[in-house]
C-alpha cells in the first residue's frame, strides 16, 4: 500500500506541475494490437488508478495545454471506441511551450539520453542568458523535454509564433545526434504522460521500460513573455521594445517577411526611403525561396529543395515545376504581381549553387526507403505522411526525416488497416498453381524493401487477367495514374521509365530485345544507366536503377538466359465465362480490400525483419537476397520457409528449362549430348556438329541467338553456361596449337 501511494503521489505531483486538477487531462494509449484508446480525466485519483493497470505495457501521451471544460465527452475512463482526439479548437489557451528534443542516432539508450540531456542544458542555458526563465526538464523515452510556462491565446498568431520559435531553435542547436522537433507547434500537441513507463520501439526490441519523469524543477516559476518569443522566433536582438512590437505584429500577419536576421539591418531598413528599399525581383525571390528552405544534392548530384508547406516538409528538384510554382506563389502573395522568367531563372540558379556548394548531400527516395533497420513507405498524400515499418510493427508518421520525392504520375495510397488473413490477397488473383500463389505473396511483400528484386513474368492464355493482375500489383505497391505501359521503344526511354517509377509494369510484351533485356537485368539487381544531358557535350545524367519490374505476355516473353535467371514465372488461368465480372465490380471489391491488404503486408514484413537475421540457408536461388528474405517472409506469413524455398527453386528450374528451350544453341547442345557422355573437338568442329543437330531436330538457326561463326559460338556458350550446368552439362575451352578445343561432359546419373 505504501508503495502504491508513493507511486500515486509521484504521478499526481508531476502532472500537477503542468496542469491543475480542475482542467481536463486527455490521455491517449498507444496499443499496437487494438489501436489507440482515449480517456479524459478531471480526477487524478481515477487517472492514476487506470494508468497503473497498463503502465509499462503501452506508451501513454497527454495534451500539454488546458482543454476546454465544456466539451461533451465521457470523463474518467478509457474508451475502446474510436473517439476523436482533442483538436486545436478544443484547447482553452496556450500555457506550456514544449521543446521536444529527439535523437537521430541508434546508439546505446544511455548514451542517447545523455546526449539529449546535454542538449537540453545547452539550450536552456543559452535562453537563460537571453533573459528567459529556467524550464522544467523532463526525461522522455529517448530524449528530453523542456517545458516553459507561457500565457498566449489559442489563435493562428500564437501557432505561427511557436512554429517559428521551434524552427529557430532547431536551426541554432541541432547537430548530428539531437534535433528539436519542429512539428510540435500545434495547440493540441501531446507528450508522453509524465510518471509513466515508456515502451520504446525505436531503439532496441527488448530493454527495460524507462520512466518519463521530471528531472529538474525551477526554484521559481516564471512566464516567458510574448516579446521574448518574438525575439527568438525572428532572430531579433537589442532594439527598442515599442519598435520591435510594431514590427513583429506586421511580421506575424505577413509570414513571408520572416527572413529577419539582424536588428541593425532591420532598423536601418525602416529608415531608408522607398527608393532605397527597392529590391530586384530576383533578390526578393531568393529571400522568399530561402526562408525555411534547405538545399542539397543527392548521390548523383541532382539539386533539391526541401520547403515547409502547411506545417510539413515537401521536397522537389530545384528545376521542377512544383518548386517554381511555389516560388511564384510566394512572390505574388508578397507583391501582388507575377515575377518575370529571367528573375525566376536567376533565383533558381542561386538555389542550385547553394545545393551544390554547401556540402549538404542526402539520399533521396521514391515511394520506398530503408534507413537504418527500418523501412519507410510514402503514402503520397497531401500531408506527406509515411508508414514506418520496424521490427516492432508499423505506424504512420509525418516527420520521418526520410527525403521522399514525387512525380506527377504518382497517386496517393490508401491508409493501411491492421489485418492478418492471407486469403484476402489470393481471392483477387487466379494462379494456376499453389506454388505461384505463394511466390506472388512473397514478391508483393518483398517489393516494399530495397533488396535486388526478381523480374516477375506473368503469362497465360487470352482472358487470364494478366493485365488486371499486374494493375492490382501496381495499385498495392506503387499507385500511379498511368499504371501500365507498352514496352518503350528506345533503351533511353526504357531507362527513364524504370527510373521514374518505383514499380514498373510493362504490358503485352511479345519479346524482349537483347539491349532491353540487359537494362531489365540492371533494374533487377541494381546498376546505373548513363545518358548525355540535352544540349551539352560534356555533362552526363546518371540514372541509378534498382526497381521491381513486372512484364506480361501470352507466352514467356524473356528469351535471354541472364534475364530468365533473374525472373519468376507466374502462370495465370483463364477466367471461366460464368465467373467473369465487369471491371467496375472487380475494382470496387479490390479497392474495398486494399487497406487491409496493405496493412497485412506491413505486418508480415515487420515480423519478417525479426526472422531475417536468423535465416541461414544451405542452398540459395539465383537471387540470393530474395531467397533469404523470401524465406523469412514465408515464415512470418505462416506459409513456411521451406514451402517457399521449394516453390522458388522449382520455379527457377522452370525458368532454366525455358531458357534452354528458347535458346537454339542450348537446345542443340542438349540434343548433341543425349547419347554422349563426353564430346571433344575444336570450336569450329562443334559449330559444324551443332548445325547437323539443328537440321535433324528442326531447331531455328535463323534466330539471333544462333551462332554462325566460331567466335560467336564461344560467346553464346558463355551466355548459357549456367543453364547447361543446371541440367548436368558442363564444358571447358582450352587453347591448343590447333586452336580452341572444347570439352563437353554430361554428368553421370
């Protein structure tokens, strides 16, 4: 009883430091299985009683500002219903400034907390030197909170002021280990409930829960004044109070004028004549475009800008239409006039120079990304929300710090829902075999990762829904306006298509020419395609491509052995006439299930990440990374790793048989060795022998894959060497004084 009372007193004592008991406290429980639960308490005794039952099992959060007392909500209990969380309009006023210090490193938990607390001390001391009071310091799960008393109305001006203050703090104090969370500026912001034990999902799968507790309390509580916040938000120091208030009122009402850096510059500007103050269009564009913007290059030195739009970050290429439009919009909002093209181009040139020469380089991703041991999936919605997938589950996040870029072909994805029944995927496809069904599920899940991806080859007779199946895959992984295309005509067109689309879907293919086959192999395992930049002689554009790709055709469209080696063949069966449906009905059912399909995939992938590092296989398929991850995915999905492995290796044998059957040289070699255990002769003699076999077996010698000369035959043999070895035929070529001598042997059974 004494221990329980001590815990109760600790909870209540710490909560009362930021809230009075007369106000309503919102408590949110983050339950990974059942979703969020919400509770609203005006009795601390009941709050302590309820949270003690689940303390240490789930993370709990609470609003930091007082909630309006007249809200019609059930109080002093948790609800399983999907109660809407408190919004900004439900907040009475702003009484707490929350500075959330978040760590950006995967170091040991003790070191993480030490780094966060050192940063908290640094910030609070600097603000103390600037006349601020001492804050309450709170130890959070993997960082720290600084809580300052403020007294502001809950309105748009206060929101803008808090947002700018956090941006300034992050700019001034952030380093490689600790940053200020810029997104915590809304009136209804929440922090981890003080006094509870945090269950951290980001540092390591298992460790002792950490108590979210107050570390230091100021001896005297003082309120941060509005003027102090204004000076922090807009970098203004040492000028007259009345002048600063007047100028700041104008700044708050006109946010585009936020690039004020020095007091002396500002006061001098106000005293200049209108003629002296006049800036060129380019200068105004540069100032507007630089405000709250970050310029950088990626690993192939393309230039980007990350800007703040409606409280979230958006990233665009500097020369993209969207970035230009955002610049024009800012200029028009400030001046009421459009800028001319020359000024826009001058400003873009400055931004590109900043990106190239400021030494800031970042990885840029489309749709899917892996950072550390987590995967991220861009929903491409208006809030720039992403799904974070880790070993502990998946969740939507708005500020992942992963840099995603988008193009005009990308469509928004639905919000995923938790689900765990695999049959929801299979009911939308018609595969001829159970093995293909299994492989398809594994392929879908692996498409959200950064491994080397096998090329998927859908094939089947007319009416077997090849195109529809491919479109469904695209809708699950990478929704697009133009979801499938015909095979691009040129190699460069194909390279650009593969680069711009995360999942490439090419429809109704008859055959794949050799150069395009090579490019698809590059996309499968990862590699670069280089092309000359337009109108220049010395600059090149390097496109790094590593993408999942799907092709379909009535027959197996790949003919070259290296492409077939990287492929998985999935055969679809014809839909019987009595089971056919209209397209609208098919897609209605599919779209209704898609949120569950997506949630199921993320759940399986999360479980697979825990299994993957423990998978050790004696035999791997041609795509070794896919084999190992596929095993883990099959285990996580309840299919069974060995079941998947058997299906995949069997599919590889099918692909190998196809590679031999579609290659006239391989077919002739196989026919030659039917009644031979060993054959020895020069390459020229082998060519003559193979021509005889081809005539006898009706093998097509007009094919581009047939060799009519000895030196070409050597190259053709190298292309099919692994395929022949898989059916027990091997060869070696040695140089003799009579020329190249080849020895072909058949494995003895």
